[in-house]
C-alpha cells in the first residue's frame, strides 16, 4: 500500500547503478573527509536513474567504489551527514533513496533514529514507516 504512494513502484526494475568510474567525482577512500564522501553520495543519489531508486546501501557502496572493510558503515556515515544537511536546509532527506537489503525495502533503523533526533519524524515507531514513504515521495518529486 505505502509503496503505491510512490509513482511507478520505484523498485519494480532496478538497472545497474553506474560505477564510480563513470561519475565525475573521485573514488571514496578512508582518508577522504566525511564531507567529501557525503557530497559524492549526494551526487550519485541525485543523478541515479529513477528506475534504479531506491538503491540499497550495498549498491551505493559499489557506486562509490568503496572497498572493505567497513563499506556499509562508511555509507551510513555519509548518509547521516546528508540527513543533517537536508534537515538544516528544510529539504526532504535524500538519504531516503537508500534502503536496506533486508526487510520491506526500508532504510535501516539508524535512518529513523536520526530522523526523529532531528525532529523530522514522529517519535511513535508506528508512524515512522508512513513518514518514510512520504519522505521518499517528496525527495522523488524534488528530483523530477
């Protein structure tokens, strides 16, 4: 039901995400500042084909050309930075375009925890999934 709120069921067909070499930014490394990693993640999420969204954390890690160890942790840190930036600017969370491979195509719990901490999502967990679907709808509309 909630997925129907987003036009065209975004996950119906996901073409491969372009590898970092196809993007005009540098490969993300451990030594790269978090702000630069977040900017690179934002660029990928803003320019990914609509059919490829939402993408998984692993797909974003691959698009960023991340190498182990801690690839998903680095993706999560970059997404948290983006969420803080978006909240400060009153924008929908671009991080809503990245979801966990597990479960119901929702972001990991850290997304919801930070959204609540930032005052952008309800504290009642029963309302957070619906808040996410609305956030996803808004960020997709902003991309169009």
